[in-house]
């Protein structure tokens, strides 16, 4: 008489292209934490300054932006000190840029472990955006220290306001937007590797289409200003600055647009990920 077989794990195909098995992801939460720790510890492994680079990079970038765009190019930032303005933009853009780039490489960088053990493939891109978020929190702490200095020790008219309550939403949307774009790119780069080279160049161009080095009030009255608002990063950056500085105006409808755009991109990323997941082992 045959005994009934019992399995600890059953791997089943997804029922739909938008399906995400959150129960399975939760079951592999320890693996997710392990990948996050690995990503954090290996970035600056065998370096002299180690994690201090999390602070040094935005500081040097902000100094360069202040010299080139504020002093040489003469782009004024209103009543907000140029250093503080560029530091805010640098922190947010660096997080989005790193999340997108690292997520897009998640499968090609880890192709060696796919054939050795089963785990939900979505764990890899999630670990990239979450480890990037921890780095961002360090840089956000740097921004808050500089922000507190200008409020306490200078007479700059910074006006933090109630729209600070939207900052957690902005950070969540940034995480999801980077994840969505990263899933799309990673699904394509497993087959078309040259997209990885185009992506780095494209992100450099995208930075100048976002108000990282200039305030939106400088370009809103230009013919191309309304098109720049179609970039979801524009409302995220401006709302972040407006909440802390109070010197800029943000149309909350643009935040609604950016939120809807993020959901669409994330949905598209999940669809492409689920569609190509079964063939990852054949292409990476």
C-alpha cells in the first residue's frame, strides 16, 4: 500500500503575470536579510574609509554641484543655501539611481546561485532596493545635520511646513519606482546585455531632466517646463525640498500623477519579471 507523500515545499507556476507570492517572500525573509547584509558589507569591503563613503560621496558631489552650477553657471536656488539645496537633490537622486542600477544587475550578478538552490527570485531585487534604502537613511541623517546647522546657526529663512507628512510617501514611491524600473531592465538585460551600458549613460541624462541641479521655478515658465513635470522625479524632489525649505511651490496633482506612474511602472516590472522568470536560467 502506497503511503501518501508529504512535501515541505511545492513549487507551482504563477497563476497570473501580476501575481506576487507574499507568503513565500515572508517565508524567505531570513534570506532577504542575509542578502541585504551582504550587499552592505561588500560594497566598500577592503577600503580604507569603509562605510564613511556613504557620507563622503554625497558631500563631494554636493560641493562640486555648488561650485559648477551655483557659482560658475549662476543658477540661483532662491533663499535656500545652494549647498543645502544640492545636498537634498543629491541624496534623493543617488538613492533612486543606485536602486535602479543595482536592481537591473541583480540577476546577472547572482547567476551562479540560481542553479544551486531554489528561492523566490524576487528576493534579489528586493534586497537591492532595501540595502540601498539603508544607505539612503545614512545620507538623510547627513542632510538633517546640515539642515539643523543652517536653522540653528544661520539666519536663513527656512520654513518647514505640514507637507513634511508626505516625505515618507515620497520615499516609498522612490523605492517602488526604482524597483519597477529595475525589474523591467533586469528582465531585458538577461537577454540583451548591452542595455546595461546604455542604462548608465541614460541615467546621467535623466538627472538633467530632473530638478537635481536646478529648482523647478527656474524652468516652469519655459516652453519645456510642463514636460519636465511629466518626469515623476520632479514632483518627488520638489515636494521633498518644499517640505523642508518652504521656498518652492508644488502642485499636489503632480504627486498624484507620479504616484499613478509609479504603480504602472511597478506593475509592468512585475509582469515582465513573471514572464521572463522561467527562462532566467537559460539566458543569464
